[in-house]
């Protein structure tokens, strides 16, 4: 019967442990950082590989539990994990590495906030491939293998302790038997001591009685005999009190010894508390060491175990740059060769100056770890410095000061997609060429083109941070300056276009260098209302320039 009861107890405990192991394992997958499409693809892949074996907790429930939890650090994580019923928290981010992207996934223990480990897989432009998903599944399963049930449930029962089951099943308890034997030995010792003391007292009483008898016979009526009898009785009472006191002291000693043995056994059975470093203390120590040695040092790599601590950075919103430029500009007239005269030649002339630009994209599509995107505004300005124009008249060749100035204000919408970014813009601006103190005999007019522009610019990311761009714009001319005056070539229709290319290379942190080339062309078809167009039969003019610039900029 006893063996059957033991078997039933073990079976019940095993079934209870199996039920505890069968409890669902709950994880929460937070929003991933990085380019939105790739970040969403990575998060979907992680949730897909976890959905078969784990219960996915809604991110909103976890955020609500974190907001309601009191305290900070591990205490807040512990309360939030119990409230939301979460075993592990999964984070992730996507970063560009050359022409590819890497998805990094971090797993944290929900009860403490401690980061267990990270894993990384390479993903393609169209998202996570099946091979990458399979690799994610295997690695995540290894990382999450520590979850053996619901951490918020009662501790998982283990097999019963035989020592605690024996009293219930009627079996012998060695500890109890040992205590009983000790008690019996103590009682036996006490009884032997009592017997020895009783025998001694009896012997003493017999001796005293004999003496009293002899003394009584010698002197029954004497006062000395009566005093001795009284003294003997007092001695007997005193001896009895001493015996009772000794018995009480012995019982107290036995009780003390038993209490000491029980206390020692309970102390040995109690689990020993260990000093465990919390996640907050460990992370703080690591951050202090990284700050001391520097994030790029070997010491920082050692204390972080070679893991890159990801800290999301705000997406850049501002671009400011400035630098020199060089331009060559010329005008070519188309006229009637049979006319009595011809317009002057205006071959290409070199201009030098400085240019500056500024742009702001205040509302990027991704607020962290993203690229410049969304609606933006820009302003560009340029002005020549120490540029001259060489021309010939009846007196010979002469050098004259050439002034060139340009400005443009634009509104943009920039949309990044994988390694590409397209920037659509509309603009309003002006560029002017003016020759100072040019003699009237050299009939080259000043120009000042005001325009409305529309176009696009395409940037291609070739390496981490380095981009190559191409752009094209159409210019609807609003005015042309002196060239359209009636004293010169008169009114007409005009249009323009620009083609440009640039390379942007990051230097350090937010600094970058940018090189650009631009070709600009304006054509004016005259109606023949001007004095010179009528005299020389000028039909149209093409005003073109090509320029190159270099600038140092900052992006933040």
C-alpha cells in the first residue's frame, strides 16, 4: 500500500510539471528601426518564424504595461512583464553596409531588461529572403530556448521530496528516528542521574536516621537532641529543593540542545542568497568603460564582447555647404548671312566665384536612422569674384570686368527607395551676366534671365554614405534683360534647360564634400522688333554655360 501511494504521488507531480511546461511562451516584437519598407519586412519575417511556437503579444499591450509600471530599470521591466504576460522582448534595426542591408535582432529578458544576445542576417532590396528567414528561425529558437514556461505563473513544481512525503505515507524518517534516539539517550542519562541522586539521598537519610536513633537513645529528652532533629529536617527540605532545581535545569538544557539542532538543520536546508548583478548595473558599468576608452577602441570592443551597441540617431534635416566654382559662358547668334552686318562674336569666357547653398527637410519619413526625405526647401546663391571679359573693338583688345550673379529658391519632395532617392522640385530664380564699362562700339548686351523651373534629381548610393546624382530641369523664362530691349534685339520667346551631376562623399561625422558639374542653355527666338535684329537679320541667340564647383558641407 505504501509503494502504491508513493507511485501515485510521483505521477501527480510529473503531470503537474508537464502542465507547467506546456504553458505558452509569450514574446513581444517591437517596431524595427531603419528604412521603413525593409524594417517592416524584417519584423514580419521575425513574427512569421516565431508564430508557430510562441504567442506574439501586441506591442500596444507591452507599451501600456511599461507606462503603468512604477520605478525604473529592472523593477519596471519586472512589473511590466508580469502585467503584460511577456517572457522576452525582441528589438531590431536595419542598417546599410555597402550595397547591401543587414538586419540585426536583439533579444531581451522581459523580467529584467537584460540583453541576452543579438543576431544578424543580410537582406536584399526586396526584403528578407526565404534562406534568411530560415536562418532567423534557427538562431531565434536557440536564443529563446531559455523560456520554459510563463515567467508570471507560479514556480514550476518539481518532483516531491521523499523526506517530506515519508511522514504522509507512513514511512520511516531517518531524521526523526535520529532525533528520537537522541532524546531517548538523553532521557536515559537523566534517569540514571536521578537514580544515582535518589540512592545517595536515601543513603544520607538512612545514616541520619541511624544517628538520630542512637542520639535519641542516648538523650531523648535533651534539648540538644531536639535541635538536631529540627536541623536534619531543614536539611532534608533544602536537599529536596536542590533536587527539583537540578531537574528543571536539566530539562532546560535538553530543550536548548534540541532547539539548536533543529535550527542548524533548518539553516542548512534554506537556499543561499547570491548577489546577482542587475541588467541596469551591468549596462551602466559597460557604458562607463566604453565612454572612458572611446567607442572605437579595442578596450570598448572587449567590454562589449564585440557587439555593436545600436543607438538610433535622428534623421538629418539640414544641409549647408559652400565653396568655389568656375564657369565658361558664351553666346552664339543665328542671323541672315546676306545682311549688311553681323552681330559681334561672343566666345566662351571664364568666370570664377563662390557659391553657397542651404536646404531643410523638416518632416522626414523616418525620424530615426533614415535618409533625408519628405517636403523640403532650398536656397542657392552664387557670385563671381575677379572675373574679366576680353573683347575687341576698333582700338584693339581690352579686358573688362564681368559680373555674374545667380540665386534660386526651391520647394522639394524627396522620396528614398532602397539605394535610390528621387527629388522632385519647383523653383524660382534668376541668373545675370553684366559687362562693366563696355564700350558702345562692342554691341554685346547684358542678360538677366528670370525663370520658373521644374525638374527632378536622382541620387544613387554607391557605398555607405557616398552618392552619385543626376538631374534635369526645364526653365520657363519670364524675362531676359537688355537683350530683349527694343534698342537691341527686341522681344521674342525664350526657354531654358539645365543638366547637372554631382558626387557627395562623407568625411567625418556630419561633414561631407561635394563636387558638381552643370550645363545650362537658354535660347531666345526674336520677332524682329529690335533695331539690331532688323539690321542684321538676327533670328535667335543661344546663351550657354558649363560650370564646375566644389563645396564643403555639413549635414545634421
